[in-house]
C-alpha cells in the first residue's frame, strides 16, 4: 500500500483565503481582547533562539508588527489546512523563527483563540514537533504571503540560513555569559556571596 500525501493547494488560492481569514479574525468581537492578551505575554518571552535573531530586537517596538506577522502566518496555515484536505502535516508550512515565536504567544491564549477560530470557521494548526523553520525567500510560504500581502518584512521573515548564522553568533555571546546550549543550561549555582 502506497502512502500518498496530498499536494499543497495553489498559493493563489491560499493567499485569497488567508486574506479572508485575517479580515474575519480582525473583525471578531474578541479580537481586541485576544490582541491585548497575546501582547501581554511579553512577561514570558524569554526564548533565546526566536526573537533574539532579530537585529537590535526590542520588545517594545517589535511586538505589534510581529503580532501582524504571526496572524498572517496563522491565516496562511489555516487556509492550507482548509484547502489542502485538512492534512495537519501538510499544514505545517515553513515559517521564520521570530514569526513562529509570536505564534506561540498567540496560541498561549487558547480560550480566546478557540472562540475566535470557531466563529470565523477555521482550524488553528500548530504543532511544535512538526514545525518547519526552514523558511526561505521564494518557497511556498513566501509565494503565498507575497500574493496575499506583498513582500514580507525581512526584519522578521529571516531565511533559515540567516537565522542559523545569527544563532551561531548568539550562542557565542550566551556561552561567554555562562548560558549553554542556547539558554537551555547555565553555569550559575546561585551560591550566596
């Protein structure tokens, strides 16, 4: 028996549906509360490998534009899921690391997001073990994004190779400060002085 994976839907169709989805999300009566809650998540934004790859990263000025990018990415994924035969594996299209990190902040508001998604009539698909951070200009995600909203902001939509280059630089700086494995360990014992 041959296991066949459905083909990704045409980027033009995904772009059109994603535009409709984001307009509906933004028109939802709980969108304001959802936005406030997702942006309030800033107290928990301690990832060493997501947002810090952005040059001169500043939470105060970057969180709102990143919310827009995260919503666009979720809308693209919802469109792929809907148009692609509801295949969760296929839905995990490539997303740039900082944008993916913002999606985590949005998904951390599960009740609000679930109610909005139900009213809009979409499924929000995001599974960490199936994520693709191999986004690159010209790939499927980029093509659909450009068709929907024009060229993505390069500040946030970093190609995978550039994000990895920046992570190597960050790793060196983290290690010099005592943080190991991109912040997954450290050398501090917190002994009283």
